[in-house]
């Protein structure tokens, strides 16, 4: 039987395990990336391991999230990241150089290589033929130290593309169409490979938009072939030597095949407050718009920006609309300036923001109260924009520009003829904002500010746990619900004690105090608990607050790994209807935990009602050892 692209890369990087769907495998990791919202914790963890130098082929530390310096905290974190990177062999991308996924695609990504990053949208690298995974910071720290990355061997899905996109219909619309088909849970446990004749019509930036949005499907990762389009992109970046061809075998088998005719698609839009709440743009035509944001790691490439500039040229945005433009990298911004496109953007009345994540992570440019904001981003979770009652929609750059010009949601195909956009054969190369590490790391002093606190300590599991259910939440709880982002909170990512007061603030502001008062606590969740960002703070902060166990109907992939790494026991209901039996405030007893972990089944007794609830404990031998040690950091220390 032939292999898929992902199976070929997995086979070439397999350290241990069997490539059998559902079994645990360990992969050798070639490259890692971190960003500043998660990176400080990842490097604190790496330092704790006592390894003097990273052992990957390449590791890069990016600063792109916490660039709003309204106090000393973010600047101190940037200084820490620069010095710790220099000491330990990590390249450092300075603030302003761009968004990690965009820059990595431009300057570092290589077809056929493995990449993990402490950011859930690391699968963007799949647009260039990488096997790229989002992961928790501790998993990235272990990989930097030469350790393997463990995942469950995924199923293989294929999206077969035919036809060609019509003018004003984009790669973002392809992603939204697949979200409409599969939902935010439909990709869980699967790698999505994109194939078919339609792939040849898509550029690398378009492919990267699609693999970026695959994260919102819950997919393990997404990947495109590496072909002549890939070669042309790398050549334009002065990196043709990094090219290798990659394709699936003709007789490769897939667990599911989905067919999408590109020529039949129309502009799509995701409505509040989920990326899979998708309808056609024309069905909402005429809805008043207050704000438009163009950028993020999803749609900030030079190709996206040139299209935006071409549509805006000679036009002015509507009086009632505020428009922001965030180029994805210094390279993109510089080339926009060189060709005059930046002038067209500025003349329209748009506000050009820094080459950073910015509004996507809630770092500035929040909508007005109750405002309608159209964004070319990948997430529209409740409150993520920084304005809790804002109505945030996800759209393509073309749809975003149409709304900015008209003041209402507008099908961009009604704008007339799409202006021609010609991509350059070569890109402007300037890596001066990427600092190489020191040759002799021993001579580098790592500088820490007062906001950087110690990594919180977890505790090993005893054989019995008696704990209070301190919170009960519903389905599709995101990491933004658990540990919100935004300009007020992100500066404290290195300070778990201070950060803890914001935990579950979106759901229940009283949660932190209640959890601390309980001592040992349990959280009850619905299906797809922990979807969204890879931020391990959504596990570390609950652990700091005393959470020992999360019981849910189902978990998102990265978050369940982060819970285990933090020493929190993830359990699922054998019968999902038993979710209704447990009330917030109940006292639960879990007995014979060690035996139950091995058996894969535990019983919780509700001390209030006397009811017994059977819970499933799907753990590998390694994961059981991690939990019994009190988390991955303790386990790594104990096992060298």
C-alpha cells in the first residue's frame, strides 16, 4: 500500500511506536519556533532542564504577540527572550520583523521537515510541505533539548480539489467551506492532505492560508504537496536549495475523501462566535460594519496585501468604518513600500499597524462596544477581540475590503473587475532583524525582569483524590475562555500567580478564588474542551489554582496533552449523558487511581448524591508515568 505525504514524513522521522492509527508515536523534530506570549514559559522550562544548547537543526524565537509596550513587562520579556536565545543556540526574530508563521514560511520552512511551535497555527508550514504541529511550550522545550515529540498516530483525510477559484473568491473561502462541512470538531484526530488538480492553481501563500485555518478544524495538522509552485516560491526567497519534491503515492489510502470544486465556491463568512458558523457573504449583504481588520498569520502575505492595495487604489473607505492593515512581515511591508502599494493603502484612509499579530490576539484595535468587526483572522471567539459584546466575523481580504469601502457586508464579486496583481519573481531579502545566537553561550548573561516568576510546581498523584467540582462549563470551551488573551492580560504570561486571577474570567469571574479555596479541584466540561490556541497557560494556571482533574465529554488534541504535561488528569465520560449528573459544587472521590489509569477506567463517586459515574482514562504508559510524576517537567528530570 502506498503512503500519503504525511505518512512518508512520519516514517522518515519515527523514533518509536508503530504507524497504526490511534497508537502513540514519537517523532524526531527538525525545527522549532516559539512566540513571545508562550515563549517565555517555554524557555524557562528549557533552562530548568539544564541543557546548554538546543539540539534541533534550527530553533527560532519570535516576538510578534506582546508588542504593545504600555509598561515594562513586555519589554522585559523581549530582553529575556533575546538573551536566553543567544545563550542556548536559538535564532531571535526581533519585534517588528513579523508574525512567526509568515516569517518562518518566507525564510526558514523546508519541505519534508518536521516543525513544532508553541502556537496552534504552526501548521501554516504545511503550505510549503512541512509536517508542522502546534504544541504546548513544554513539548517544544523538550524537542529543543533533543527529545521526541509524541502524538497519537492520526487518521488521514484528503481534500480533493478540482477547478479554479473565480475572481474575488479566495483560499480563505476554501477554508471556510471546509469548516462549514466538517465543523470545529471534524478534523480531530486527523491529518488533512490537500490534493487534486486544483492544487496546482494555488500559490504557496494561498496554501498556507488553508493549512493555517486547518487548526480551526481541530486537525492534527494539514499539508500540501511540494511541487513546482513550491520550488518557485523558495527560489523567489533565494532558497531554491531547500526544495525537495513531495507527493502522495497513487495508491495511498485515506480514511475520508472530501471533494471541493474551486470554481463552484462563492465568498463565505464565519459569523459570531465560532469559525464554523459559516454562511455565504451574500446572505448577510447590507449588514452595517463598524470595523475591518486585515492581516494576521492567516492573510498577511504580500499576495494578500497587493490584492487589498489594488482594490483600494483611488478609493476611500466609508466614513463609518475604521480599517486596519497589518502586513505579516518586514519583507511584506518593505515590498509594499517599494512598489507604491503602501501609498494606495494609506490614501484610502486605512491605518497601518505593526508587522505583528495585533488585533488578532486582542493586542489593540478592539472594536467599539457592540460593534460589528470583519476580520481576515482565524478565530472569532467571544471576547477575543478585547470587546466582549463585539460581533466578530471572519472573511477573506477581498470581502473585508468590500465592506470597508461600502460600510456594509458586501459580496466582493459585485465590485466589478478584480484588478490584476502580478507577483514579483524575487523577494527582497533582509534578515538583519534575525539575530544569530552567540558562538559561546557560556559568556551570555540571561536578563530577567521582575515580572518573570518561577515555573509553577505540580504535585504527583496519590492513589485517592477527593476534590470539589469548582466549575462546570458547556461544549466547545476554548483556551480563550480558560486563559484569555488581550492587551491587559498577555503581559503577564511569565507571571503565573498574577495571571491566575484572570482564569475563566469570560465564564465565571469568581472561579480563581473558589478554586484556591477548594484546595484540590475538578472541572467538568462538555465536548471539544480546550479547542483553540496551544497556550499551555490554559493548563498551567488551573494547575496553579489546584485543579487536579478535568472531566469532559471530549478534548481538543493539544489541550489534553498540555493537561497531562501539567500533571492534570484528563478523563472522559463513558456515557456522555452522565455529564448531567454532576453539579458544580459536588464533592467527587476517585479511588484506586493507579490501577484505574492502567485499566483505562476510573469510577467517580459523588459524595452529595451517592451516584457512581464511570470515566474513561485513555493514557499511554508514558502519559501515566508523567501524571504519576506530577507533570512532564518532573518526569523529564527523573528520567534524564
